[in-house]
C-alpha cells in the first residue's frame, strides 16, 4: 500500500518550523537559547523539569494565551533574573517575559517575537497594572496577533486534552476555533472581538443599564460577528469531513465531525442576513434572563461533536485510549489539510502524547510525523519509547532549568 504520509510530504518542497528559540524570564527559564533542526525533537526529563514550558513558549508564536491558556502574568519567571554577560536576548523583556524565534517557512527565514510587559491602565484611577502582549515580525511591531498565522502555525495536544470529549464545551470550542483560525486568520480576531463585546454587554446588563441604543448597538455587532464565526466554523467542519472521507487514515480511527449550535444550525436553512436578524432579536430577548440564569444562547455556547464513524460511537462514549486516537485522527487530518491548503506544514506540540496510546499506535504516530517531515516537539519522561525515531529525531534532556 502506498505510504500516504510520504505522498503528503512531497506536496511541499521545503519543511517548516522553528530553528532557534530564545526564552527570557519565561516560567522556570531565566534565559534559554535552543538551536534545533526541522525534525522531530524529543524532550525528556523528570516531572517538573521544564518540558511543557518549552512547548508553551513555542505556542506563543501563535495568537492567544498559549497551550495552557495561562494568564500572561503567571508566566513571568518568579525568581529575579541574573543576567549572564554573554547572553544577548533577542528581545528585551524589560519587566516582563519574552519568547523569540527564528522560523523557516518553506525555505524562507523569519523572526517572530512576542513580549509581555506590565503596563499601567491610565484611565483607571486605582493605577492597576495589566499585562500587554506585543508581537513583532522581523523586528516590526504588528497591530494584530493574528498576523503570526501568515508565517507560523502550531497544533498542540496536551494531557488536559485527554478529557476534551468529556467535560464542558469551552475547551472543545477553543480547540475548534484554533483549527478554524489555522485556515482563516480573521477567525482569531472575530472570536476575540466577540468575547470583548459579550463581556461589555454582560457587564452593562449586570450594572442595570437600560440604555437601549447602547445595548442594541452591541447586540447588532455581536450578531454580525457571531454569524461570521458560525459560518467559518461550518466551512471548516465541511472541509475536514470531506478530507477525512477522501483520505482516511490507515491506523487511526475514521471520524466524523459535527457542530452543535443554534446559529450554526440555522445557517443550514436560512440566509446569513436572516440568521443575523434572528441572533440580534434573540440577544434582545435574553437581556432579562441573562442575569437570572447566567445563560446566553449563541456562538459562545456551540459544541463540537466527534464520532468514531466505524463504531457509530460518539467520542465521549469511547474508551480513554480510543479518545486519544480520535484526537490524533483530528490533528493528523488538520495537519495534512493545512499542508495542502496553506502550502506550509504546521509544527506539532505533543505534550506527553504517548500516554494512553498502545505501543503500535504510538510507533505509528511517530512514523507518520517522520514521513510527513514535520517538526514536532514531543515530551516524555522516558526516552526509550522513541526508538523508531532514533535516526530521525533530535533528543534533548531537560534538567536544572537547562536543556542539553
Ligand atoms: N512563572 C514561573 N516561574 C518560575 N517557575 C515556574 C513558573 N511557572 C511554572 N514554573 C515551574 O516550572 C517547572 C517546570 O514545569 P513544566 O514545564 O510543566 O514541567 P514538565 O517537565 O513536567 O513538563 C515547574 O516546577 C513549575 O513550578
Ligand atoms: Mg509537562
């Protein structure tokens, strides 16, 4: 049988990924500089040695709050930095922290940097500080984090995602929205703006605001953005389902994906402008109930359903190992789809990904990463389980806040 991973890697002439990573006052690292190849990178070390922190740093080369969804203030290294004279940070972190990286995208090199600093909220008399994230591309500050997606893309799997199909809808929605963003860069802006408007609307209602014009204009903006968000999600789900049907994986389970949200479902049978009208009206009607039951229906409630197709089984009823395999199926489909659609490969950040996978599936995943010629940052406490990559990966050990 033809090796489909090898065939996919031939779609692209060049590999993509990080070639140099520099951290300044990031978590347990005062300063760290890593030069790596565009190959799988296996990071091993004891619990708490700093493996996940490195993956988290790479995830900050994408918009948002990284793979832990952390508060920006929690990332700043807790112990003050002792600056060694020969270390020149690529970005001066000042009173905050910084991650910078040289990346390759299809043979072209770019420098991406992000820096988070404390700033004073001027309008606030209490002089509270807040964390501000600044993004630079080739030394130039850019106005929107979503610009990063033109140069770099990362897909992560973390131990927290072992419960992705079981718990509340929010982590599944974020997971879905990150996939949508990978294909449609505007999506990160849309979801961030929606969240911002929603908070404003909610706070106004909570404060007893009766200003119809003000509330109405927020509802109008939310409805327009919400319908755009729902439409982008629908497009992505259709794209991935078609891809999975055409290119089923030979090892990982075949899946089908479904959206479960009022606005997304209405777009099946109504024109977008009519759905927008409906949404605006629905927000207006919910003004009174929102404070009573803290529930507002809309795109901020949409769920994302995954089915194990051959078994006709919803993901939440599958075994823990099967759920992990379903997750791998999704990210492999996303990876290949991105390679075709965007013309460059995403970087995989796989934190303890081998947990719950049987030996055969673990080896199959590692071989697929190798054959797709991806850069994948993979963490584990054990090195011997990566034997199939012994000639292909860079093996690093993490110890005492250093990487060897
Ligand atoms: N802001 C911070 N400053 C300093 N150390 C931190 C900060 N946040 C987390 N740490 C520490 O970083 C260490 C390494 O964490 P992590 O990368 O998650 O380890 P692991 O190797 O198990 O993945 C932990 O001991 C954690 O307490
Ligand atoms: Mg970890």
